[in-house]
């Protein structure tokens, strides 16, 4: 969250530098930019946690499916080898 707050503060300072104003011109803008930056950073981290959990769940499901397919292939190979031996 600190990264978002810093990003909001620095973007407001950059905005004032481009307009050739003092850096702390309209200090309420700094507070607003910091609040928006902090919120965006918090939202991003929550979204990233959700995506990571979805990715983990999907990966586990695919691994379970592959494991089941592997067992079926091994069983079929063993049956074919037993049929060929007799």
C-alpha cells in the first residue's frame, strides 16, 4: 500500500513541476492523489491474491486430471501386456 501512496504523492508533485508551481501547491490534491494511489494499490493486491488462488486451483485440477489419465494408461498397458503374455 505504501507504494501506491508514494506513487500518488510523486505524481502530484510531478504535476505541479510541469505546471511550474511550488511542489506543495494545493496540498489537498496531494492527499487526494495519495488516497487514490493507496486504494488502487490495495485493490491490486487483493485482485492478485484472487488470481493466484484461481491459478492454483486450476493447476491442481489439471494435475489431478493428468494423474487420472496416467493411471488409466498404465492400467491399459498392464492389461495389454497380460493379454500378450497369455
